[in-house]
C-alpha cells in the first residue's frame, strides 16, 4: 500500500502470477500490480474481490513461488580476459591468485584498462604493470584508496 497527498494505491508484488492480472495492472504493467489511484472509497473494488486477491497473494507466498527478476539475472556476466594478461598470469602464481580472488568489479577494472589501450606497446606495458600490482595485492586504482593508520598496505 502507498499513501499520497491526494490519493492512495495498493497492489501486489506478484501480480503477474495472479489470475485476472489485467484487472490489477490498470496503470503500469511493470509496477507491483497497482489497482490504480484511489481517490475515494468508491474507487475501491468490491470487498469480495479485494479479499480473494489478498488470499491469492498469501497463497503464492505460502507456496514459496517467486517472480523471476528480468532486470537482474542470477547468472554472473562473463568477462573475457585478454590473451596477453592470461599468458602472464599463468607465469605468475601470486598475481593469478590475487586476480582470481578479486571481485568481478576489480577484475573488470584491470581488463578494461588493458583493453582500452590503442597500441600493442601500451597494452603490453599495462599487462606488465597489472601483473606487478597484482603480485603486490593491489587493486587497479590502489593509488586513490584512502590510507588508514591500521591498514597493512594500500589497495588491499
């Protein structure tokens, strides 16, 4: 339920799974199944309709039925490691271990930095720097991480 200055609304998060879903989706099919703007008591559906919708929604919850999230897939996005980096990481166990233990975000930072280089010389330099920093346990932007007195080393 949601209350506003001049109206209120109620809806169901799992409206897409409910019977007569088109009745529930008056205003926006991507919303939580709002009944629409309710400006007065006369805008409310009949009691039997409200009760049946609530019972149906409760039943979906009791059964553990979930909506599939269209925006956020449970599958993690794949990132392609540049061949130059892959070859160098195979030669350096410490750097490889650090890289694999980093979050997807930190791995992606390094990969994008290498791939955005326009010449092969620059790519090779960046791969060399990447392996050096990974050996030291540093993230790509380790220089910009605030140092605290109790931190062991920057970028960890």
